[in-house]
C-alpha cells in the first residue's frame, strides 16, 4: 500500500478555489482550503506530479509533526521526536525560517525557533553520531505554527518557489509573478480556443504562461525541487513525473497568443524569456502603444497587467492611464477584457470619459446617442481581489451587454 503524506500548498490569497481546481485536474483530491492555503493528501507519485504540474502554487509543504506545546519543554520534546533524518542529511542545515503563534501560551517567535532548533539538532546529532552538524550541504527549510498550544511543523519541499519557472532571466520593473499570472488566466475564463492579447506585456509573463498552459507544458519541467535531494526524497518519482509531463506536451495546436509593449527593452526581455520557456515561436510579440491596440480576431481575450504604482510614479499618472483603458471596451467590442490593477475602484476611472453623457440614459437610448458600449448602465466591472505578499491586486473583468448577448 502506498503511503500517503499530509501536505499543503500555499498560494496568493483570493485564488484558493482556482488552486483547488488545479489539483482536481491533476487527479488529486484537494482538502480543506484556508487563507492562501489548500491542503491535500497523496503518495510520492502524486506529490511529484503536483510539484511538476501546479501553475498557481508558490510552495508545497509536508507536515512532519503535530504535538501539544504549552511550554518550552513540550516544544523541545516535540521537535526532538520528529524523525528529521528522513529529510535532513548528515551534512545538511536545518533552518526554521518562520514561526507563528496564534492564541497560544508561547508567543515569542525567536524563542520558539531557537528551542525548536535545539530539539531537532539534538536528535540529528544523536542519529548521525556527531557533536555538531557540519551544515555544508543543502538547506532544509522548516516552519512551525502554534495555535491554541498545538504545534504543527512543516517542511518546504520546493527549494526555490514554484513560481520560479526558470525562464524569466530578463525581468522588467515590478513584473507579475508567474503563479499569479497563471491564476489570472484561469480566473479570466480564457480558453486556448480563443485568441489572447496582452497590450502591456512587459517581460512577457502573461503570454508565456498562456502558451505553457495552451500547449500543456508543465511549469516544473525545467527545474529541480528540494524534495529530490532529501534522504527519503522522491528523485525517481520526480523523474517519472517529468517524463509523463513531457509526453503530454502538444505544440501542434493552433493557438493565437500575442503581446505588445511600447518599451523596446521590455519587448526584448519578453522575447528572450519566451525563448527560454520554449514558446518563443508561438507568441507574436510586437511594439505598439496600448492606445493604438486593435483586435486581430472577431472574439478573444485581452488579459493584461498595465503599469501602475512604482512603474508610473504617481497616483495621478495611474488614474490617467486607467481612464484611457475604458476605450478598450469600444474598440474590442466582442472581446473579454481583464485588467490586473492596484485599485478596487478601477471601473470608475475606466468609464470616466464621456461619463456625463451616458449614465442617465437607458441602453437603447445610449446606443442611439452614440455613447460607447462601456458607458451603458448595463455594463459592469466584475472584480476579484488577489493578495500576494504585501501587494494587493484587483482582477477587473469587463462585462458588456454585447458580450452577454453573444454568448
């Protein structure tokens, strides 16, 4: 019987449902969902498949211990009882990089980390017959969470975050993280049977992630994982999972994906990154200002992360740009519009132009008056909040009457 492990995947807040759907597509039953977390249980083969194939996840953790820890003695003994030698080799360094305490007697995070390390190293030194661990090998990252005096200890199985696909060697300023870009594509409703266009492509993350998904190229094919190097790790399972993933790649599909940017350096970075991702010939990149963008198919999806915040310098500049984006709804009349922005009230800026002429008119009257589609009362912006670390973004999807009736 294959041994199942208790695991969890971390993701940006607001995309947990999307991440749970990913597990289902991989044939893994998702467990409980929390803020930025999706639990799951699987065997070594399933874990390898998850590491190689998950697109919206940042890290995967294995639960290695759970015990009562109302005082430091219990915390020490709990850590010492964990079979660390299964994951930490004789030359490796164990690091407890995070400690959280919620409604627990022990609250000093640095003390929790220090006592936990003492307990873990006491066991490791006894197991390996040394007075001191050499710590010349790999770093094994652990974290502990205390809630109501119950400690849960986890190990990171990824090493570098899963969002680090390995293709973005030439990033631009404040690029969208790969895992968040993948989540945005899922949340937008885009399917590979429709064209996709990013008029603010920057380093190319959205078009590249779209191409990886469209051709069933697993995001973890070009990288390694910490789990492979552990004493009881799954190097062979990862190798088999990668072989299976390579066999599933299908680049024969006809998929239309395009990206443009007004900045030549950004466009150069996008093309270089797409080449490293293996999809350089399958994405059409060109230089253009977003204000000049025009649809190249009857229907499709505009999915983009327009510059804002640090990249524009002032809120006024961002608001001016947001106001200009409203015209996309008129030019791309039968396209789905999806913008990743830093303002919840983006819709009020995007519909600001000509605002005095149309809001009081019913749809038919607005159309007769020549008002753009995006100004009719039935038009709306559907917003979803995504929190990635310290940054809050909003995915704003434009819903226009013409699109509702054409579906």
